[in-house]
C-alpha cells in the first residue's frame, strides 16, 4: 500500500518498520516456541478465564464491575510507568529524530506519530497477554469479548497522554538530566508501589475483610450497578457498544489533545536533551585505584552499576514482581509457620538467582568499552574473575533478610544462605558461559536475545528451590531427597556448560593472542 | 641496527575476501607513519591486529622486539590504541576514566595524577574533569580518549582517524602533540582520510589498497613513484590508487 510521503500513515509505516527491525528477526524455532506458548496459554490459562468471562451476567454483576475498575486502575498505573519512561527517552533517543525535525514536516504530525508508537509499545504486551483469553472466549462463541482489545488500546492512549504530560512537566521543572533520572526511578516505583499496595489487604487483620464490607456497602448504594459509569469498563470489555465506543473515543480525544499541546514543546526539549547539561560538578582530588587490575575493574563495575538508576530500578523491579507470588503463597495459612519459612527461603533463592543473573549480564555482556579492556595488559581470566566478583558483591545484601530469617529458624537461614549462594553462582556462571555483547540499554530485551541461558537459569534456580524445600524439613528422608534433588540443578548446569560458547569469547581479551591460529 | 618499534611480516586476515593480504611494515622508533587507503582497504583491520583486537590468520607482529602473538601482555604494556569511536564509560567522569586507565596499565599513582592534570589542562578539559562523559560532545569525548591513550606514556601510539570530531584549533593542537611525541621518541602510526594531515605530519606514508601495501615511502619517494613532480599528496594518492595504475 502506498501512502502520500510525509502523511501520518506514511510516518506510521516508517515507525512500524523501524520497530519491527529493532528486535531483530525471529528465527523459525523462536517462532515455533512463541506459537506453542500461545497454544499452551490458551489451553491452560485462557480456557478457565474464558469460562468465567462467558457468564451471561458478567457485565452487570457488581463484583465484576468493581474488579474490572480495579484492574483498569492497575493497568493504567503500569502503562503510565512505561509510557513515562518511553516519553522521556523519546527526547533522548536520537535515531532519526534530528532528521525528521529538520525536515519540512509539521512537528505536530511527528509528535502524534511518536506518541502513537509509544502507546502501541505500551499496549503490545497487554494485547499479547489478553490474546489467549480472548481467543478461548471467542471459540466458546462469545465474540463480543473482543471488546477487551480496544479497551486495552484506550487505556494505553490515556496512559501515554499522562506519561507525556508528566514527562513535559519533569523536563520543564527539573531540566533534561534530572527529568531522565526521575522518570527512570518514578516509572518502576509506580509499578512496584502498585504491586506492593495490592498486597496490603493480605496483611490486614482477617485478610482485609473491611475491604469486602466497603464493597458491599458501595454495591448497596448502587455505585457498581449496571447503569453506573463505573460499570463502563467491564461492559466495554464485554463488547457493549456504547461504553466501548465512549471509552475509546474519550481516550482518543485526550491523546490527540495532549499530542497537539505537546507538539510545540517537543522540538525544544529534544534539542535541549542533546546539549551538555551537567551542573556545577564538585571538583575532587585524584583518587588512585589501588590493589591491582582486579581491584580496579571491580571498583569500576560497581561504580557503573551504582550510577545507572534505570538499570538498578529494572533489576529491583524484577525482584518486586516476585513479592506478590510469595505473599500469595505465604498467606495461604500464616498459622503454618513451616510453610511461611519455606516460602521465604524459596523467595530468597529466586531473588538471589535473578539478581545475580542481571548483574552478571551487566558486567559481562554490557561492557561499555570492551576494546579498551582487550587492549589493556590484563588476561582474559583476570577480567572475567573481576567482573564476576563485582556482580556478586551487591548480593551480600541478601545477608540481611537471611539474618532476619535466622530469628525464626537458624536451620532455614542456613539453607537459605547456601541456596541463595548456589543459585547466584549458578546464574552468574551461565551468564559467563553465554556472554554476548549488548548495549546496557538492551537490558529488558536480553532474555529474548539469549533465550537458552535465560530459561536455563530459571530451571537451575527452581532446582535449587526444590533442594532447599526438601532440606528445610530437616528429616533424614527429606535430607536424602535434597541430596538427590541436587542432581537437577547440577545436571542442568552441566548441560549448559557443555553447550557454552566454545569458539567465541568476544568481550575482553581475545584468545588469539594465547592460541594463535597460523594456518597459511 | 636499532630495534624496530613495529615489525609486521606477512600479516594476513581474511573475512569473506582477504581484508589484509601479506602485509609487511617496519617502523623505527620515533617515526610518525601514516597508513592511507580508500574505504575498505584494510587500514583499520591492520591496526586492530597490531593492537591485539583481532586474530591474524597468518603472519607475525613484533613490538619493540616483543612477539605480540606469544607475549600479548608485554606488547600491550607498550602500546596505546585510539579508535575513531572513543572507548569511554558514559557514567564515569573524565578524571575517573583516567584513574581507571592508570589502574589498568599500573601507572604509579603520583605520576598518573601529574600526567592526568597536564593532559586535561592541555586538552582544555580540566574544568570539566568531574563531569561525566555522557555529558560531553563528540570532540570532548575524543579528547578524553586521547588523554587516556597518552596517560601511560606508550612507546607505540596507534590512532585511527584521530582528528575526527575535533574543532580546527584542537585538531591543530593534537597534530602538534603527535609531532612532539614523535620527536621525544614515541612511534606514532595513524590512519586518516584527511590527506593534508598525513602530508604535514608523516615522515613515511604507506598506501594500502585491498589489503595490500601498494606503495610506501616519504612524500618525495611517493611523488617519484607516481611520476608527479611537485604535486600534493592528494594527487599522488589518487594517481597511485587509480585502478589502471595498480
């Protein structure tokens, strides 16, 4: 299809082309995995939820209305966090921005398309998550459930509008540099905050019975009645035309108005983002990095990690995502002390593995100046050991929760410490064996670019959780089971070791200098 | 005969086609040598093999008598590499970057501090020494990387397009510095597309085309080889690299 050059559809096609090529082409086996995952998701998750959604009175039931409203608020919060980050990055990521801004295209058109791309990025994940449920419900004959998809798009448009406004306000009040840092911290903080807030009722007396009482009162007062505006989200999701069109139209108008208002400011902010914006730096004396090359490299890595708020927040957010799962498990029956301790041990092991994997990826795969290290007089092994050490040092922070756990059970604390150490070391080694040069900015895409080590790491981590769970019981039979179960993570680790990169060590010191190939 | 600063023999590297093909180079200490060639001629590949970033398929590299393939760390201690894209850490300040370089090359702390101040003052970066590299312009990044390359006082300095991104005044300053370093005994090997730079700086010039050394010598020798009397290096280069001249 041909569009007029410079028109909105033409620019959208350009954005989509760039977006589709940003993550590289999917190999056939990756495509197969995605299709299989979708089929499994439809079968496992989609079908039961679809049965629930197919209930004839879903759109009018007060509790469904209340649940949908809460879900929309959560969805908006998560989407807003993403949109804020992407909106601020839009000023910084140059790409073709300078080219487009210097072209005779009206800035409004450009901002509209860029904002649309942000909204699409924000909605994409949730469309993907909703797809199995929608597909399964449609198969059951409830075609109207397709209304979920425009509802997600509408929320994405509203969240993008909010993200754009907050990004502009941050830029105007704090300046480009601080705006970027604050957005990097604010986005994940919002998501983390939502996740943690959602767990509060679990910890309240009687598991938040007061929330249920409040809902009952609100239902009696008719707040969540079928004709209330609060019922629009669930009715829109069920494909009722008026609420669906109403919400979509309102969010679209909000989005267009925001993009229209932001357009005159956008080129100015984008230009400011390129200028050196450092404040008055405090001058400090020369501080030699003593202790040899190993110490120099470790300190460099720790300094770089500490100065990357986006990276840190993303790593911490990964850990925050685990909390609801653990809380859900632990609060099944808090009176069962053993269950509670086991969940804590498992959580610590999973968290340590995840953090080790992320930090090792940062130090090994996301080295900013690999050629500098390869030119320097240090050996490959020294560089690798220093980088692994640097990645594992922050994990000593896990000693604090382990010590707290020790108050409840010293045996469990010991198991947690050993399990966390094994999990962290295993994940660090897997990252070392499968190191692949990438930019730090690719942190969130690292899993899809290195699927085998990521899945392998998860398998090994959960293997260690199994070992720890068996060991926690502290009976002769379970201790024997723990020893036997250790075969799983160790075996997986062995298989991953066998499949590691053998020929290519792309990061630090090329092996050629030690093992030159001199074939004529 | 004095030991050569750089001796490259039969250096060969193939990717799909030969990138560098049986290249021989000999640079005595203190010489400023320019390696010229059209795009894709194999200049950067040659330099990357010399500094140990790329494995040659065949050939040998000796740096001040040290076999760079057998003792790479020994060779790297004497060498500095400045690529056209600066090798920096965005989240480190200029001073921290130099501290890191001093640590990697194990330069004495007092000496490194003095040298870092001298270099940063000379490169007009002293006032920005505590700013992070992510805030620097392209030229400032290039200058920071240059300070890093010179900090450990290398005996062999290898530069790929060292003047890219520098303003006229700074480019002049860098050219003077390279001449001064060469006078003090540092061997400098550089590539550049700005032929006036090579004409003004280099004692000897090598012209490489499709991985092979097409011609080598002083400007006078190259003029004689091309049959162009008092012509500029640009004209000599264009004549020698013309397909029918090869």
